[in-house]
C-alpha cells in the first residue's frame, strides 16, 4: 500500500536528516508533492527531505549496502531503496545542503 510505504520512507529520511544531516541551529525540510501521472501511472507522490549538510551524503541508488551483522543502524536507505519506485540524492535547491528525493507511483 502506497500510504504505508510513504510513511516508512518519510520516517527513514527524516530520521537520517535529524541524525546525520542537521547542524545545530538549523533544521531540515520535508516536502510532499502529488503530481498527476499518465495512463499507466495515475499519479506520483514525491517525498523530499533536505538538510544543510551537503558533505554528509547517503549512498545513492545502486550503491546501498547492508550493514554488518550486529550493527544497530544502517538499514534506512535499504528500506527506501526497497520501497521507492525511484529515488536520488541531489544538491539542495537553496544551498547549502542536499535533498534526498523518493517517488512512489500511485496506482489508485
């Protein structure tokens, strides 16, 4: 279900931004956008989380690896990679920083 996938992706990306991407005194931004689709995909939910630490980037699509056995963290981007139809790590529109974008196709 797209709403459950969206909730998990939002949780992982915002947790990453709060834990790894935030600089004291600055915040992170969550943006949700619904875009109309086409005949094959009725709509797309775009999830974007931006923070001010551009030098602290997660691995991109195709580069995500599983954490070592016994590690307590490191699974967030694996979850995003498994659930999102598309995702990317981009430079933030308003520097400094980065944006992690994930998209879910909505099949109503």
